[in-house]
């Protein structure tokens, strides 16, 4: 009889693990506390609009690139009706507004990025050309020639390694104050340069596009294939404890007291909750103690979504706006940058002739939001409305008057992230991509605990959907090796 494996969490890592385990003959039950798959790869509906929370661009959307086979294996790009998910590739990556009022367009053409930087700061020609050449190398190749791919992959790795340095350190290489500011508009100073350069480098190959239908649609496509192939996904199943007997994980206990037995447990849930709550802190290794004590985190977010009864297709799809009048959060911290996304490129998210718009603020003040929501719910509600009103005022400076055109307003806070996903401190991708974290490998298995593994964003610093999907692939491959089974990546045989 085949092994029964419980996977905790139906985010992309958990879904990927379930999918690859199923095709290798394991019985799989996925337990998810929410009512939908995807974790933070999610969307939700309000008044005829679909609010997308996660994907702006996703590596692996083009055939011939590294992550494309993973998404194909998982069925991510096949919709419920059998149609293929359309992929949108943009002419511009993003537009960054400087404190001077100037707007700098980061084109999807690296040559245009180079020329834009040269026009902005001719005194930095040498460093600009070095940046351009490294981006070209990081882009990789879509060639199917094995030798070409190996050589390109090696060069790509070397280029990536050269961009592990902190953003603040890299920005100082430029003489121009404008370029220094530009490199620090979106990325925290201690984060690695690769946080910007990896996404930017993929644009010319059209290998990191946007899947029409949004984030939840991708997750549902993966989940549907799992269930069609006999896997079980149980929603509203909040795991409280991992059951351990004689040094082995033997199942889980849910919040309603139900205990489910299994031969193996894989946690793709929040790393802190897994180690310190589900396992009572009994198996926290030195690497994880160090990580949770010292490593910086991806932020949480406050997102204000608007349904606008207007076609906004003439506006750039993504930008970072500088706010001359900062927006103040309830705990006194202020925000002078606003990440604006105008979803005119996805007609599935809004009624015809209308547009979904989201304004995103990054914040590390999750505890303040949780306290406000739990202890002062009326004030929490009032603050959400105040911030939404202030954001709308800023947007009217971009779009013109929106009086009578706002069909929908919705506000998601760090408390929303904690409530739906249990992510530690509301972080949306775990440990931040610094030189230290990206150079660290956190263990998938815990010393002293057999028949258990951890996967997902808390075990792979740097985060991202493709790495989550690869984690699921890799853990299934590892179990197959342990059990002496050939690893299959297709449903009908080994690829």
C-alpha cells in the first residue's frame, strides 16, 4: 500500500509537492486553513471586480526558460475550460518617480534602460554600461541547445553572484544623486541588488509575463489537477499540532480536535508557526534560531483597491509614485512612496469599460495593525477608510477627478495577511533577499524528527512563486530517492 503524506498548506509550494507526490504513487491529503488554495497567491471579489494580490510578473511564462516546465507539469497555465492562460508581456517594467518630480521609465528593452540611465546621468557612463552588460548576462537564453544552455547558465550564475551586494552599497558606485535615489526607491538599502536586477533582466526575453486571470486562477488551476488525479484538498482545516511519536511525525491535529494519521508530514505553512507552535519549539535547529532572530523579513503590505468606472488603458500599468505629502499610518509611521498597479491589461478583473487599480504600501509594522484590529475594531475600520480616502486624493492627481466613478473600495492590511495565512509578522515572502540570506541554505529536514520536512518561502530565503514550485518538485524527488523509487515528472512516465 502506498504511503499517505499530509501536506500542510495549499500555497504554491504545498500544491506543487502534492502534485509531484501524486504522480509518483503517493496518497496525498493537503490541509488548508482558508477556503481557497494559493496562500498569498490569491485574489478576491468585490462588487463585480476581482482584486489581485500577488502576481505582477512571474518567471517561467515562456517556453524554453528554466521554470516553464514546472508550470506546465503543474497545469498552472490550463484553465478550467481547457483553454490556455494568456500571458501579457509589457513594454515597460515599471516607472519610478523621483523626489525631483522626474519619472524614469524602466523599459522592457535593456538597451532603452541603458540609454535612459545615460541621459539621466552621463557622468556614470562606465557603471551604467557595466550594469547593462550584467543584466544581459542574467537574462539567460531560450536556446534548446544543451551546451548553449549550460554555458549560459554558468554565466547567469556568475552575474547573479555579482549582484548579491546590498543595494545601498551598489548605489554608492554612482556619482549621480538621481541614480542613487532611483536604486533605492523600491528596494530597502540592505537588500540585495538582485531584488531589482533579476526581474528587470527577464523582460527582454518575455520570460516573466503576467498570467491573465490573476493569482488565484493560477492556484486553482494547480489545485484542480491535483483533485482530478485523486489527491484530497481539505479546506477550513487549520492544523494546530504535528503529532510526533517515538521521534517520527505520524500525523496532525486540527483546531477542531480532529487527528489525522499519515506516514509522512510536509509543512508548507508558515515557518515560525510550524517550528514554534505546531512542533512546540522542540526541533528548532541553530540555522532556524539564527534566521528567526537575525534575518530581515519581506514586509507585509497595506493595499487599497479601487474599482474605477473608466477605461484607464492610456496610463502606464505599474509605477512607484513619490508622495510630496506622505500618508501617515495609525502608529505614526509615514509613507512617501506608493506602488500603483493599473490592471487595464486584464479584462477578467473588471466589468467592461472599467479598471481595477491597486495602491500598495510596504510596511514592517504588522504588530501595530494586529493590535489595532483586535483591541480597537471601530478605530481599525475608521483608519482603513481614512487611508483609502487619502490614497484616492493622490490618485486624482494622476487620473483627474474620479467623482462618481469609484464603484468599489477595498482595503487589505497586515492584519488581513495574518488572519488568512498566519504568516509570521505578516511577511508576504519570508526572509528578505539580502547577501546573507541568499547565501544561506536552511534545512528541509529537522534533526531528531523523522518522516517530516519543511518547504516553502521560510526555507528558501528570497521567496517567489517559482522557487516555491521548485521546492514542491524537489521534496517529492527527495522522498522518491529515500523510498528507492524512480522520480516521475509526468503522469504517464518519466520525463
